[in-house]
C-alpha cells in the first residue's frame, strides 16, 4: 500500500504516502464509510496530484462527496498564491459556475399537493432540459456579450428576468467583475446563443420540495424557512458555453506549460501562472462563463415563478444562489489566493466581508442537494471553515456509480414508478437519463451532511424532501 488515508479526527483524514514524502498536506473530510467509498476510484490520487501545482498553498482538501473527475477530483478544493501561482481549468471543471439556488414559496405542502402534477408538468414544458437542447431565448452576439459581462445583473436590469432584490442574495451579486467577453471563443458563443433558460443534462434539475425538518429555529427564521413550506431548488450551470471555454483553455495551457517550465504528474492538470497572458485570459473567460451561468439560473427562476403564479397565485422569494465550479481571488488570513473549488461551494461565516449583508449575523446560506429520491439540506457557513477548508463545503452527495454503471444496474421505467409511488412527480426526457441519476448512484446525503456539520464547516438549518422533479 502506498497512498492511503489515515484518520486524524472523527470527520477528517490525511493522505499518507508510504513511499514518497508529500510536499504539502492533503486532507479529506469524511467518516469511515465515506472514505471507503472515496477510496474505490482514483480521486485520492487526483487530490494528491493537485499538490504539484506551481504556487500551491496548503493544505489541499477533499470534501465528503469527493469522486473522480478530470484532473482534480470532484469535491476538491485548492488554493494557489498570487501573483504567480497556477490557475488550472481542471480545478474548476467543464460546467463553469454550475450552482444551486433556493427559492421559498408562500405555499404549504398540503396546498401544493393537489397542484403538484400540473405545476411540475408546466415547469417541464417551460424549462427545456436534456443534452444539447436550446431554449426560447436566442441572443445576438452583442446581447450575449452583455450577459457575459453582466451576469444576473444584466438579466434583471436590462432583460427583466426577476427583481433587483434578487441580486442581494446571489453570490458575488450575480456578476463576477473582470469578465471579458472578448476572451470567449466564437465557438463558445455559438454553443451558448440559445441555451439561456435551459437545464441541460446529467444531474441538473428543478426540484419542488418541502421543508421536512428544521434543525435550528433561529437560523431558519433568519432565512425565512418553516416546516411544511414549499421550496424550489434549481441546479444548473453554464451549459455548452462553459464547456467550450474549459476545452479551449485546456488546449491552450497544455501547449504553454513547457514555456513556463511546468511539469505535472497528470496532463489533465494543465495550468498556467495567474500572472501569464494565458492565465489572465482564462480567468477573464472563466468569469464570463460564470456570469452566463448566473443569468441562466436567473431566467429559469423567473420562469418558474411564472408557473407558480399561473397555477397557485403564489410567489417565490430567492433565499440564495451559490456556485460550485469556480476559481475566486480571495483573502485568507494574510494571503491573497486563487481558490479553486470544483464540486465545492463557498461557506463563508458571519465574519467574512463577502457574506451578504442580509445574512451577516448568521453566515452565508449553503445548499447540499441529494438525489431526486432523497433529501436536500440547507446550512449556513461558519467562521471556523475559514481555517479548516478555505471556507468551503461540498456541493452534493457525490457519485458512487458512474452514469454507465447506474444505467446497467437501474431500470429507468421502474425507478420512475418507484419515485411516483413515494409521491414524487417526475419529468425527465428519457428513462435512460433518469436511471443515470438514481438515488443508489449517490452517497448517503445524510451521512455527507453529518460530516460537514461534525467537522464544523457549516451548521444544519433545514432538511428538504422532494415533491416533484424535472431532470436534465
């Protein structure tokens, strides 16, 4: 045995290599059952490899939902030092600023239930889903460039998708400054032109649920949540535009590495110094793709609000929107760092100046969704997470089965019937795509969240259960 994980606390493990001395620590937040699941793929080795990035700050972290990804593991967090530390597209991922937003309705579960079929069906007709599907909005180049520069701000202020109050409770105000639409390739523009307001495929979803359990009444009151309340979770990202940005810059950085004397153990970690022309151009393009994702979730939320208004005369209030595939320039202690979060989200506590003013007394809201047949959690970040994980937590339950394995083991039509037997209305383009996201393809969400809370990274606020799901 060479690389393996050794327990250092009940909820934290450290990677140990019996052969080579590690340059920096690598920690994984997990319990015994989760670390066993994580150890079945190559994600521990991938996390170890991340330590080789130029300018890496330490430690690097794996979240309890960690699983194998491209270069970085999904659920990986790493920071590099400015000005010359590396930025790696593999540390952000192909779906740049994929994220989750939570809206709370003024409906109770009992009122919603007779309307569930109609509302979920209308959402499925209003929000296009599935791989490669375009939407009802098609923007000319100049208009799309304004979205890439302005994100949700542009969506609200000039396109009329939502209300200005939404911007107060979106990460970074719904717009990453420093985005450059000119850094985005023409092919990326083409792929994104008709994809605003669409879910895409894979694990993306719109889920109508209800608050089943409140763990902390004070925190729930501050967020505006109560037991029995109907909620909506939206999970999607930057679609084909973000995928193309990642693809373009992986190629560019792979070709440029030799010029900067960068040698890495895995070609998928391709990177460039942040101060380099390639690093600066990628950062500007990544921010533009992130803004596209903010605008995408804004439009989807706007349309879901319309559905609730049509069928129930109900309103939806945005609680928060947080991204989980980004690189952000942040100050941690006395260091200015580029924090890569791939399949991981910010979890800022009350003391962090970037926590939205509305939540400055309790901490930034955090969402950890499960699969469509299990629960999702609302939490708030802690100041302790600042020193434990660069103020980061996981973004979901994390896969234990690949999509191919899930399809081989689960019959989509049977899963659909099983979910509906449990009172969950489901809309999905195909049974095969439904099987890919079966509950058994994911880790135990309750266990994952217990690790997050036990490690002090976030505090549990409420547990949500699904009532209706529109799957990508």
